C-alpha cells in the first residue's frame, strides 16, 4: 500500500511516520519466512518509497541532509540488487 498524508497532521510528523512505516515494512518483509524474491522486491520498493518521500520534502531539508539520506537508502537497495539479480537469473534459466 502507498503512504498517505493525514489532513491535519504536521508535515514533519507525517514524514517521520511514513518513513518509519516504510522501514518497518521493509524489515518485516526481510524477516518473513518464505518467498525470498518477493521479500527482496518488497524491501526494494520500500526503499524507493522512502527516497520518493525524501524528494517530496527536499525543499524543507538541508541539501547535505537530503543527499546523505538519499544515498543511505539507495545503498540499502543496491545491497539487495545482487540477490534480486540472482533470483531473476535462476528463474530465467
């Protein structure tokens, strides 16, 4: 599910809430026993949502903070890309 901003919620609180929800979602996917490719895919989607959230609030952030956080979540997604690529290759064969 995509994230939602609440009507009367302050932007900073909404941003934190949504970010935490996406992180928790990613962790839950990785901890789940079962379909590993789906867990990796879901985690990468959460990282993408977090980065999109950062882009939305970028004007309110110091550029240094934005770059640091954006790179952090990009790096997490990259760590999972090898696993994703391996799974895709196996499925293709």
